[in-house]
């Protein structure tokens, strides 16, 4: 399958087209967008959803659920994972 973005080299583990970095799971929504969930939470719980990421203009643009209007670009999914996992000052 051809994608419109480079294959992330920071992905540690894959399962059924889902990317995993630590306890975070990047679930594909499209060829260039993912939902980010905390695999330690109940899968269908609202607490499991921690953010979204999209491949745009050569970067992974990440949005945390705690700051839905803020989008921050990163070079790797590991950097996105560190960003969404850290406590936010809401």
C-alpha cells in the first residue's frame, strides 16, 4: 500500500496497521491521520482518547484533548507520544 508520507522510523511496535509507542496506540483514521489512545485505559472510555495526529507539510501535527485548539508539529511519532503523554497545565 502506498502512502503519501514517509514511514515513521520511530514506531516501536505494530499491530493491524496500528502504531504503538510505549502505552500509546496510534489508530489510523485515514492514510495520514490517527487517533491517539492510552492502551492502559478501557478501550471505549473517554479517558482513553488523548489526542489526534495528522501528517501535514512534512510533520506530524499533534493535538491533545486537553488543548483541542492547539496543534504542534513534530518530526516523529515518539515526539508526539512524549507531547501528548506529559501533563498539561489546563
